């Protein structure tokens, strides 16, 4: 794949990630667990309604993504992040920590989920 094709894939993914959510019914929030279970500046995988979700504490917020790297289904919880980039240590695919967009050599981004914190508990919307 050429550099130009890779750049176009990344531009399209970033545009999709920044597009406003379509109007529709309110999300069905599902409880993840206590925010305190996610280490400060760390991450933890949770099973929510049969879906494995990775919750990341970015330093100033929580974000939620699919739990497995799209490259070779390695648990991203085993990776690292620096507050802006999440890196899967298996083959060093990287993702934007705020949007899930691919960075570096990654060809595919992460599915992100809406997340909210209420009374010290985390909730995720798993709508399709």
C-alpha cells in the first residue's frame, strides 16, 4: 500500500470519527464498574453486556474502546499509552487515545464507545 493510500485511509477515518453522531434514540447506558478500578493514567478491560470494552484513563478523562487490537486480536490492556497515543505492543500498531483513529503504521482504527461517569461509576453506550 502506498503512502498516499495510507494517508487517505487515515484522513477518511479521522473525518468519520469527528462527524457528529446521528440523531436517534437516547443511548442505553450500561454500567461498567467503579471508575476507581481503572488505574490513574492506565487502562483496564471490562466485560459489559457480553462485549469486552477497554476503559482508558488518559490523565484527565476516561475513554472507551474495543478491547482487542484490530490487527491480530491482542488485548490492548497489555499495551501502553502516554496520554495521547495507545500502542499495542504485539506489532506496535498505534491509535489516537481520544478518537481511536489509526496512527503510524496502523491501517485500521479502534471502535470507540460513548462513556460517562456518574457518582464514581462508569457507564458505556454499546449501540451499534
